[in-house]
């Protein structure tokens, strides 16, 4: 059996989904673009990968980053849901309920997924196939490139490589002209003027506010370790055109 054939069989298994060991559960449905578009709030939403992907894309568009879009009910996803709930006047449980889903759906009616043709630039590189895990070794590289076209495309569309592969079983990500399914997230930077940035070290989050105190962006954040902690206090950013946003860091970093 060739390596390529083995890879296709593994990818097919991901698309079909494994049948649970307990017969009382229904077989998992294939994860497709159609399943994501049609996903609605209902029973079992905690394990509904398609629904979580839909919520992650809507959160991303609204400026509440769930981190990488992967269909998982993880910590960064729940932080983004809770932040959106607070800003929407809902109970900030971090859980996707009916009111939260409806509020998210009202923020955008664009399709959740899109078709993207891989371009010559996408496959040109340069790429570094083997990125060392050690940071000191990583720092010695001439550049910290993507490991390949799939890695680069996943980053562009805010997706995990696993999700990109699952939605495009058998796709050759190194072939220009190949059309693939991606998450339909913004590809252009937002131009909202930020007056204040608050970094919560305990929650590991970053919130950006405009001059009127409105929350305009929310992101998960990597915070300094106990050995090399990020400073706490209030700082003004110098050298920023037209405005000098205030950055406030508060709380203490805890070990992950």
C-alpha cells in the first residue's frame, strides 16, 4: 500500500466519522460544508462539531476571536462566547445557548464556508518542511516559514490544518488551480481606531476598546510565564500614528 493511498484512506475515515462503541448513539454524520451551513442550535450542541465551527466563524467575523477554528468546545472558544455574551447583554456563561446563537446569527448572513482556488503564490513558498520544536533551534532558522501550502492556507483562513484536511479529503494543497473549501472569515484588516487595550493575564485575554469605551475586538492572548512574567500596570504606546492607545495589563499569569 502506497503512502499516498494510506493517507487518502485516513482522510476518508475522518470524513465519514467513526461509529461510536455504544449502539444507543446515532452514527456521527460526515463533516461537510453543507452540514456546517445547515447547523442549528438544538440537543447535543456540545458535541456538534458543525455547529461549533459555525459559531466560531461568526465570532471571528464579529471581532471575538475563538482562536483557531477547529470545531472544538475548548477554552479559547468559551472565552470568546462569554465575551460576546457580555457585549450583547446576555448571561456570560461561555456556553452556546439559543439566545447566544440567534444573536450571533444576526451579526452576519454571509455563507459560513467558501470555495477558494489555490494560486501559484500559495504553492510557491518558501517553505521549511521541518520546523524544530526547540525555541533556541527555531531562532537559528533564517526565517520562520510555513511548513507547506496546507499550513499556510490553514493560517490564512484561521483554521486548524486538521479541519482544512477534513473538509477537503483527497485535495492536493500543493497544486495551483485546486479548489478547496475554507471558512469564510475576513481577509482584510479592520480599520477601527483603538483607544485602549486591556490585557487580562489571569484570563489570558486581550480586549480592545474605542474612544467611547465600546469593545471592538477580543482575542485569546499568550501571557508571560511565572519565570518571565509580563509587566502589570498602565502604559502608553509611542510612535503610533494619530493616536496613542493606552495598554493596561492586570492580574497575574498562572501556569498553563
